[in-house]
């Protein structure tokens, strides 16, 4: 087994690198855009600070639609959009576009749910102190919801890794694609097993870090 | 100094407050009492526009809250403290960090924040617990933190919604003593909502009785003083067996 591995060392490292790029960009998109979108969903919901039926329904529908697409179809469906943004729909960088879109929708929903768990009374106290919407979010809501936000991101990252494994269809590469091309199509089962082991270890590590971090920062 | 003029508030079709007018005078401890669901909390929350009235006006020191833009309203809220039955502290912040929040919101000079927080914590007798989190405190201690937080910006008025209803009798007496102190030594006007007659009678100078969203009557009264309730097991047993043949089961 180690022989076969040695033989494919460069390819494996390259595949791992591609996976890191795809998942890394997804995480960035989730935090930079998914977090604000989830917060907006929370704020616009009925009875909340910026109650707005139109905005809420629009974003709610958008998030639901993206999340209900079978991911493979979403990738294909987004090809024209990806080409428009990146210039090509093929390759690792192009693959980050559909991944980021699903990442945003995925994390936004988890963010919304975490924020809804913050006790209404805390928000009321904040408003009674004269806090603005921005201050309520940053000084109260995010502080109270932080362990949920971390756990949600952990779950999301693990999903992103899973989504990234099918990006071979648009030449995105990554270890999922490596396992299929070399392990499955060239009948080198041990390579496939090796990749699965890498993935299992990776997911364990991420879950371990996420669970512990969320516990450490939870003082409730 | 605080005036409600024919304020009404409905939740969908239910009218919780029906055209109520009420004036709170500078320096008084004003009680609001009534049965559950009478509209006491809603009336209190109308005073800082936590509930926006459907009709009527809210005025503080001659400024009309109901016609203010949101920025001005936030400014006014900083001079109105509020405490709640369930304390509503930020559980992920320490005692110190909870009390410093209103100072941050008010852009209080950075260098003076610490001493102001300590001053407020000393006032409620909690300066030694500044690094604890709310989950590590008793109910009475949590309410003291909430009081310190409400005092940080030197409010003119302190609005209290059932501040002792989650506390045992002896802790209730402690908290009432703190509130009375705030009124006497800091000159803060206090509005206190409670369904407990004893709480209201002990410290209020004037009491509004509410029923079905309306004011039934407002009466002047002489505070009876805070009875220092005992908390010892011996006291509980005495109370339980008073007037009864002693029978230790
Ligand atoms: N946000 C709300 N939505 C719907 N109904 C409410 C809301 N707040 C209060 N109510 C109703 O208004 C009435 C008065 O409530 P409240 O002011 O809390 O009474 P009290 O504090 O005297 O017990 C109650 O019947 C309550 O169910
Ligand atoms: Mg109430």
C-alpha cells in the first residue's frame, strides 16, 4: 500500500491543496457573507428589530431554494454565472463559486437559528439601555450566541468538505476527485481507502476543535 | 417629570392598556400594582417606548418621546435605567463587563470607565465578584448586577418590572433596601411594578392600582418600611408550625 502511495505522492498533495482552497474559500464566504445574511434574516423576522416582511421573505426563499437544489445540479445550473464571474467554469478557482453560494446559504440558516436562541429579555435590556441595532447585534446578540455560531460553522465546514468532493465534475480537483479518478476508475482500492481515512481524520479534528472551542467560550 | 397622556397599546385585537394618563413626580417611588395581565408591564414599557403606544403621548422632562427620531430616543433611554424580573444580564460577559456596557454605549470617557463601574458595584455591594459570570451568582446577586448596570449612566429614572418576583423574601428585602437607597441617596425617581402588595407598601410613596388595562385609582401612601425577613431554617419551621400543634413529622 505504501508503495502505491509513494507513487502518487505529488498528486495526493496537489489534491489536498485543491481541497484546502475550495473549503477555505467556502469558509470565508460563509463568515463574510453568510453571517451577515443570517443576521439580516434574524433582524427582519416578525417581531424583531428590523421587521420587514419583504426582505425576510426574499432572503428566506433564496436560502431555501439554494439549499433545496441537489448540489450537483446547482453546480451545473451555476456554470454560466461562474463563467461570468471568473471567466471560466472549469478548475479549482471556478469550483469555489458554487461552493461559496451553498456555503453562504448553509451558514446563514444556522446563524439565524443561533441568534433566535438568544433570550428576548437580553435584547430588550439592550434596547432599554439605548443601544442601536448595530450595538445590539455586536455587544449583545453575537456575544450570547457565540458558541452556537462556532458549532454551526463547524457543522458547515464539514459539509463544505463533503460538497467539495464532487467538484471533479467541473475540474475542481481535490481529494474526492483524486479518490474517484485513481482509486475507483483505475481500480486502486487502497488509494480510495487511504483518502477516506484522511477525510475521517480531518473531520474528527475539525469537530474536536469546534466542540471544545464552543464549550470554552460558553459561560451561560 | 414623566408623563403618560392617554396612552393605549393593543396586541393584535387585545387592548392591554386603554387610554391611560399618569404622571410620575420627580424623586418619588411610584408603585404600580394589579393582578396578572392587568397591563402593568406594558404600561412600564411604554414609559421608555420599549412598547410604542398606538395612541397618546409619553413625555419626559417636557420632551416628547413619541415624536422623537430613533437617535434622539436612544439618547433619552440612556438616562432611564431599567431592571427586570429575570435580570436579563449578558450571560457570556463577566459582572464587570455587564456593568461597563452602558458606559460604552454612552461613549463615557475610556479612562474613567473602570472607576465608574467599581463605584456602581460597590454601591450594590458586589465589587468583590466583578470577575464572575452571571451563572455563578445567586438570583439576588444577579439583580444587584442588573441594578449596577442600570445605574452606570446616572439615570434620572429607574424603571423596575417585578424586580423581586423571582427572589425569596429575605433577598427581596435586600433588593428593596438597595432600591430605597438609590432613591434616597442618589435622588433617582423610581417606578416599580409588582403584583406583591407587601413589596409595594414597603417603599412606595404613591401607588397606581391597575385593572384590565386601566387605572383603577392612584393613592398616596406612607411607606411601611422594609421588613427584614429571616431566611434561616429555624424561621421557616417557626412560621410553618405557628398556631398549630407542633408535630415534627
Ligand atoms: N408582546 C405581547 N404580545 C401579545 N400580548 C401581550 C404582549 N405583551 C403583553 N400582552 C398581553 O397584554 C396583557 C397585559 O400584559 P402585561 O402588561 O404583561 O400584564 P402584567 O404585567 O400586569 O401581568 C396580557 O393579557 C398579556 O397577555
Ligand atoms: Mg408583568
